C-alpha cells in the first residue's frame, strides 16, 4: 500500500509540474482534472472518504467544467486552427 | 541540516504537500496567464488540504464513522482535519468561480489574459 | 557549431538564460489564446493591444533601461521569494511530528471527545459530520456564506438585466446568443448516456445528502453531485428543457429559503448553547435516518444551496442568465 | 443585564441575515435594510462596550453547546467592543456619504447586490474582531476578501476589473500563506481555539521541541497578513483599487478592510503566540523595516501622482507603513500607538475619500488635482472636510493625526536602537505628507471666492444635487477626527486596558 501511495504522490508532483509547463490550455485543464482524481484516490488511502467524495464531485467535476466553459468563452480551444468546437 | 531520509520515510506526505504548495505558489505569483494563475491557486490549496489530511491519518485505524458500536477513541483516525478540509474546499471552489468570471469579463474587454500588457498600455495612455 | 548552439537554446539552461535576459519568455507560449478577428469599436485600449507591438521606445523593455532593470529586479525578487519559501518549508518539515503516529499533538482530548461522546452529544454516526455541523458549526455557517457571496459576485459580473442599455452588454448578449444557437446539440450518444446517468446522479446525490450523518458525504458533496447531474442534463438536452423547472425564480426561492432556515436554526442552537438553556430538538436513535437533531435539516439546506449554486455558476458562465 | 452578553453574537448574525434578505429585494429597500442593520450594530456595540466597561474583563461566549477546546466561541473585551462600535460608525458614514454615487456607478438591477456585499463585509469584520478561533478567522478573512473584490469590480469598467484581479491574486497569496500557517500551528499544537493553542505554544517554548516550526509559523502568518493589508513591497494593488472603485467602496476598503486583517494579526500575536515569543522571534524587526520603507516610499509615490484619488491611495500605503512600524517597535507603547493610528487612519481616510467626492461633484467630474482648482468655494463643506482630513494626515495639533505621531515618537524613545530610525522616518514622512496634501489643499482654495457666484449653470445644478447625506457624513467624520484629537487620553486609556485583556 505504501508503494502504491508513493507512486500516486509522485504522480501528483508530475501533474502539477506539467500543468506549469504545458502550453495548450486545454491540455493543462485535463491534466488538472487528473491531478484532482489522483488526490481523490490518495484521500481514500488516507481514510478520509468524505473528502474523496467531495473532491471527486468538486475538483474533478465542477471546477474543471467551469474551467472548460471559461476556455470556450475566451475562444481558447484548439491549437492553430480554432474552429474545432463548432 | 536537512535529513533527506527523515523527509522521505516518516514525512513523505508532508514533503510532497510542501513541494506542491511551492509549485502552486510559484504558478500563482509568476505566471502571466490568468487561467494558469487560477490553476496554481487550486494546486496550492489542495496541497494544504493534503497536508492536513495526512496529519489526521493514524496507522492501522478506521475511518471516523461508527462501526459495530465501538466508541473507543483509539479505534478511529482523527476527524478534525477532515472537517477543516471540507470547509476549505468550499472556499477554494467559490474563489475559483469568482476568478474565472473575472477572467471572462477581462477577456471580453481587452482580448488578452495578460495583466502586464494592459497595465503597460494604461501607462502609455497616461503619459500621452 | 550551430547545432550545439541550437541544442543549448532549447535546453532548460538556455531557456532560463533567454528568459532572464528577457529576449524570450517561456511563459509567453502558454497563452495560446487566439484573438478574435473583430475588435469592438468602443474599446480603444483593446484596439491598441490587439495590434500590440512594444516597439515604442518608452515602454519597450529591450530599449528602456530603467524599465528593464526594474523588471529584472522584480523577476529576481519573486523567483528568490518562491525558492526561499519552498526551501524553508521543506527544511521545516523534518522537525514536524512524524506521519501517522498516535501520540502526535493533534491526537489530543479534542478528537477523543468528538469520537467518544459524539454519539450522545450530536447523534451523528459519521463523526466528521457531527464535528462540522455541531461542534464547529460557526465555521460551517461561514463557509456557506462564502459560497453565497461568491454567487453574488458572479451575478454582479456576468448576469445581465433587461434594463441595460450599455453597448458592451448588448454585444455580450449577442455573443451569448450565438453560443446558444448550437443548443441542443442533439448528440445521440450524449443523450443516451445521460438518460442513464442523470437519474443515477440525482439519486446518488440525494442519498449522499440524506445519509450525511450516517455515511461518508454530506450536504456539500451531495449538492455538488446533483449540480453535476443538472449540468450534464443541460449539456445534452439544452436550455429549453431545463428552463421548464429551473429559472432565476427557482434559484432565488430555494437558496433564500435554505439559507434563512440555516441561519435561524443555527442561531437557535448557538443561543441556547451560550445561555445554557435546554435545546428542544430530539436527537433520535443514532443510525436511523431521522436522527441527530438539526444535522439532517442543515445537510438538506446546504445540499440544495450547493446544487443550485453549481448549476447557477454554469449557466451564468454560459449565457449570463439562469 | 446578563442578556447583554448575547449582543456581539446577535450583531454578527444580524449582519449575515440582512445580507441574505437583501439579495431578494430591490436596491432602495436593500439600502434601507443595510442602514438599519449598521445602526442596530452600532447601538449593540455601544451597549456591549458599556457592559464590558462595567465588568472589566473579557467575556467568552460559546457558539454552540460545547466549551473551549471543543466548540467554536467568540470573546470580547473593551477593545473589541470599541473597535466594533468604531467600525460600524465608519461603515454607516461611508455608506451615507457615497450612496448617490452608488446609484449611478452600478448597473440597474444590481444595486441590491452591492448592499449584500456591504452586509457581508460588516459581518466578517465583526467576526474577525470577536472571534476566538483561528479557523473561523480564516473563513471570515475569505468572506472579507471576496466581498472587497466584489466592491472593487462593481463599477464594471476595465480599470475596476483589472484592479479586482490584481487585488484578488495578491490577497489569495496572502490567504494561502495564512492557511498553511494555521495548518502548521494546528499540527504542532493540536488546537484551533486561541487559548488552548496558546497554552500548547508555551509548552513548546519551554520544551524546545517543535520550536523551529513555530518560528516558520510566525513568519508565515505575519507575511500573509502583511500581504493582505498591503504592506509596502506588496502594495501594487492599492492605488488602482482605491482609485477606481465607487467612493463608498474606496472609503470602506481603505479605512476598514485592511484594518480588519491588522486587528486579527495583533490578536494572534497577543492571544495565540504570546507577545514575548513574537518579540524573541525577530519577525517584528522585519515588519518594522518594511513599515519604515513603506512610510517613505508611499509618500514619494504619492507626490508623483496627479490624480487626487490615487494620491490619497498612495498615502494609504504610507499610513499602513506607520501601523506596521508601531507594531514592529515591539513594545506596549508601540502597539498602543499602532492601534491608535489605525483608528486615526480609518477616520481620516474615509473623510478624505468622502469629501473628495463632494469636490469632484462640483468640478465637472475631473479628478486630477489641477481640475479641482477653486472647488472648495463651490462646495464649502467638502472643502473644509478635505482640509481637515489633510491637516490631520500631516499632523496638525488638535487633530487625531498629531496625537498618533506624538504616540509613535514617545514609543520610539523606549527602544534605543530603533529610536533614531523611527524619528528620522517620522520627520521625512511628515514633510512629504505636508508637501502633497497641502499642495492639494492650496489648489482647491486657489482662485478668488467671487468666482463661485458667477460659475456656469451646470455647477449650480451639481451643488443643488450634492446630497445632504454627503455633507452630513463629512461633518460627522470631522467631528470624529476632532473627538480623537481632543479626547485622546480616554481613548488611549481604553486601548491600553483593552490590550491587557487581549492576552
């Protein structure tokens, strides 16, 4: 269990760093979502199911959706050709 | 001074939480893209929550929900950090929603997410 | 030779040097936001920025020495601040109490009482819920107020009313209207999946709220799940369907009623507690659904507020309305 | 008589309840509700003050059924009740002074939401003053931040939004540091209530175990709160924020919001960590240094401004510097001076913002300092109010600013190795203050009085429109300033007794 947890913790750091250095916003948001999900699993391991449920619903769910909507509003989808969302 | 072994054996979660806090903090302070700043804020907050949750954990104990009528305090992990984190998560969601709506309005008006550019423009206008 | 220099330029050290010398900022590339083709006429600053090249001598950091130096100082200071802070925090971690030991300072008489006497004093089987909604209820009330005030601020920013005449808002409304042209998308896969998922999400959310004092979860997580279900329903079936049962009016009534109930219930409990009066709220049998006094009521209040708020955030972001 | 114990709790809950109700009514009703609520809070705080003066010790009030280490509680003594009274007076006068501008500055249909923000701001300020629990403190700090952000961006022009974002980013950095400070404190002490945490900290200091984390905690909390209240290197959001918000919001933001954080910081220093431990940690020296730098740099920036409101805003940077310098002296007298200056600054800065509004109204909306030429003859009350505020800031005798400068100087005499720096900084800063404030005062009085009679038509209309409540607020704030200047003995006595009860 400890090894699995260590693995997840390293995953967290990798996700956080990739959010920092990713150039495309869409990718960054998806990585942020996975960051939240990993955090959620770690909280299950740390015996806090209340937090895990909340983080799954909020961090990976609602916050990420809000990020996506913002991105759509500011026409930030896509790379060089940004007509994909229609 | 710095005992690496202690950091990675008995304080693993805390160390990772502090590293994440630092990453989030730098992202919030240094990045010029507003959306990245908001992500940095969220990473910073979740790092604090990870730290608190790790503080509530005790080896070999159960989730703090009454099972089989055992009311012995030595059978359960500490419920206090969980409660604090629940409160904190709500705060960070509210703050992120507010900042994201500010981002939308900013983009509506200036078509950029970089505050420095806008402020530079203002200075130019003031001097002109 | 040139290949080596190219390699150096793409390496982290080279990028750091370039960034330090201000020739090229790696963060610049993060902004892959595309400027829309049309720039509104009422917005001079936007115009200027749209055609922005910092070629002017005064404000170009490469030519203006004073500005460049202050920029350097600011950057160096912030980087130093970050590095020093991370270093200090990590250095301090080794002096903290070790992970997972039962004799740490946090495991004191406070958590003992929450667990040992929680059942008699709050009636909640889930000690976390008992703690946040009874022992430390003032914090939790503050937390609901944070959510409330954030909704208010988002409304101020994004809601638009019929009375407005400001041209900027008219433009925003047109933009929002084009966003709605594609609604509903009538995507068959999305619709079939959400027909299955949405009822499940609702039931799961309601279960989490009602069992907040018995099992993991509570008002906030349950409300967020229901809110996510509403958003999914909206995405797949469009505004016409949701507006049949959820409008501004619904939002106002639900959130007002829930917050006022919350405020009054907690005021009653604080008042009786502080004046050492008997509280007339039965705690019930621990483990039953109808137990633990006010906690169930508060969970329902929080749940409905959160569900409405999450949905309201989404619709306000999408079209500035409910 | 014992019923009076409930009043602080009632005032917090009443403010929140009014906020919730206000979100559902129209703007006019919301304004009336808010004014009623603030008046009620004012009366309740006055009664609380008389109650605490009678019993002479601080009262602990349970928020729930459970006592100290288990449940939330609030605690109030003389100083807390006085601060609540004072803050509600300032809030009332700021709302009265600027409400006519609120109507024009805010989109139709959203006026009530502005009053919701004011209600929540009031409740969070009260909770920050009264709370005896660290985590409650954090939650209400966040409410305060969000409400302040709402007030900044409510005008919805480009400047407002950019200012709001900058404010939010700086504040969130501050809250993040504060939050991790609290988490670490909880980790090493195991308590969130202030008094049990203090006992645990004393244990830590005698045992020596966990002493290193304690130092880091003190630094994190101080830096977090300093960032939030806008101490010098972190001041970049202040000028835009105060300069472009609607006048009521500017007055409230500059005179109350940053003060709430400072009060919470002082409270944590005294009640949680213990002032002797804070002094031995040398954090205060850093606060002192930054305070002194802020005093001088803020004034220098203010001189360079041409916009009158930005000038007042930069002057706030300098005044925050004074307060931190007083805290940084590390003596009781320094702390008394800091708290007194906090009161002075709250009264004077709101007076300046409110009276400056009266001056723009009659100057065709121009806000640059030359545009205000002759304005004092067109709106005499506002002119006198602005002059009084400016003189108080400079340190004219009989006004409150003089007393606080005197207090800083006498407090500095007790600390030999900080004396010289403090006195020199006070002198330089006073001279700089005099330059930019008196420049403005001379400008508004330059020109002949006779010009006022022959002014054009629109200015007469503006004078007629200039609201009664603005004049009333200006006069009341002048009186408050004079009160602090003339009856300073009583106030200083109250502050020092209150600080004794803090610990």
